[in-house]
C-alpha cells in the first residue's frame, strides 16, 4: 500500500500514542503534554498507510527565520522504506530558505540527517536540560 505524506492533517491521541509506544519514545508517558505539544507545532507532517498512522514529525518555528525539528519517528514495521526521508523532505520544503534549520539527532540517526543535508554547526556544542532518559 502506498504511503501518504501530508502536512497539518488531523491526528488523534490514540493513534499518536500507539506510534510513540511502538518506537519506545518516553513522550508517550505524558499523553496530554505530547498532544498539546504536537497540536501547538508550527507544522506537523504525517505518514499514513491507508488510515494507519505510521510516521510523524513536527516543527517549531518563529515562521520567518528559525525552525527546529524536535520529532521525526517512523513505526518499526515501516522503517528503511523512505518514509522518514519523505516526511523530512516535506518539512524541509516547507521551511526552505529559513536562516536556521535545526535538530538534535541521536547517534544512530546522524547518518540519516547527514543524507538530508544537515551537518554539525561549526564549533557549536549541543546542550539541553532534559527531564527524561529517552526520547
């Protein structure tokens, strides 16, 4: 079945939580906060196989200069099929020309993001205050 990639389509809590649990992201442990964060995103990209949500990504942005991509996840059954690449391409197209396009990548995802055109920003040092132990 072909994968449908779309920007800013509606999502339900049940399907989002099922996806986050399938990829073992700890954000699923805070469903109200997760859904509020996703619905408050500047852009949301979804991937569906039929009616099933199989991928999701979001962007936080000032709408003019800076965009940050905090989440991009693909259900394990649909990985290595170009789903993540298609979702990221849709987000990059939406924010083409922005002065800064940023994300934080786990080590396993670094080659994927390099292939999408991301690189370490000069001598910058990634930093955060993070209350979780996983995604």
